[in-house]
C-alpha cells in the first residue's frame, strides 16, 4: 500500500495526492530517459531533473506529516535514506 492510499484526512486533497504520485514516479522515469540519451551531458541533465523530483517528493511528505495525514512511522520509513 502506498502513502497516498493511507492518507488520513476528512477531505480529499486530490491535487496534492496527484502531485506526490507524479513527482515520485518522475524520479525513476527521468533516470530511465536520461540513460537512453545520446550524450553524457544530456544524461546528467536528466539526473538533475530526477533530483528535483526527489526533493519535491520529500517536501510533500513533510507537508503530509505536518498536517498529520501520515504518522511518524510512515514518514520515517519513506525518509530513512535521506537522513531527514
């Protein structure tokens, strides 16, 4: 089950839910697209896009935590490798 499926809120915040699904998916999609590029420079650019999507995902997770839409365990399990 994904974090989005476990959001605990009385209202459905569809735009934020769609945004976290989009940016979290975009991380690996940008890496894959860059891997298929013709040059190292282009590949590196896609890695930067991927990094931006990762930070966007982490920011949304922090917002969800601050609004108590996810609990501490969910937040920590998704942020273990970031040191946050």
